[in-house]
């Protein structure tokens, strides 16, 4: 695990990058109870793939907890890619779901909506009624089948 101060700094910078490029994310920020930011997730695969990244839960812009995200996938995939993603937790129940049981599994529990570029342009904060909104940003590299479904998010202890 990276040192907590470095991870917090990178997460806050990544969130500012997202806010600068996606106006809807910037509007959601103040309405969210918390934002979980993974500034760099690495995904690679050839038939079978995996991904891993570390991130910070921010409340009021301040780091309050640290998490990792990991996942395995199979299917027609080849390549390697790095990207960031941020999850906006819109209510306290969604935030509490992060620490239940053996970790938070994306696709189980609170409803998560992954906002792509088209959805982000046509959605307003007044029409949003889900528990969690996720934005993928800063993609580098080439890989088919990018997504966050099937990921598990687990709380970690910083150094």
C-alpha cells in the first residue's frame, strides 16, 4: 500500500481533474455524503484479466478512510489500461454499506449507476435518485470491456 498522505493527495488531485472535465460530477460533489476516489486502477488481461487500485474516502474534502478495489474478469479481452474512478455516495446508507461484511461488492447492495460521457451530458442533479454514481476517468492504454462491475472494495489500513 502507498503511504496514506501520498494516496490522499493523489485522490484529491484526481477528483479535481474529474470536476474540471465533467460538470455533472462537480455539481454532485457538494450533494454527496462522501466520495470514494481511486486515482489509479490498473487493469490487464489476455482472456482472463485482473484489476487493482487503492483509494480514499473523502468527506467534506478530507480523507476519512482508505480502500482498495480488485476484480477478476474473463471473456474476450486483451490489453492493459490505467484509469481512475470516483463513486459519489448520495446518502448515509450507501456510505455505511462500504464497511459491511467482507467488503463492498459493486453490483450488489445499493444501486450503482456508472455514468458514461453521454449520460453525464444529459443528466441533471434534479433527476438523479440512485444511491451511488460512479465516473470512470483518465483512461490510458488500450483495452476492451472497461467497467467496474464485479469489483470488490475493501477497507485497508494506511501506512
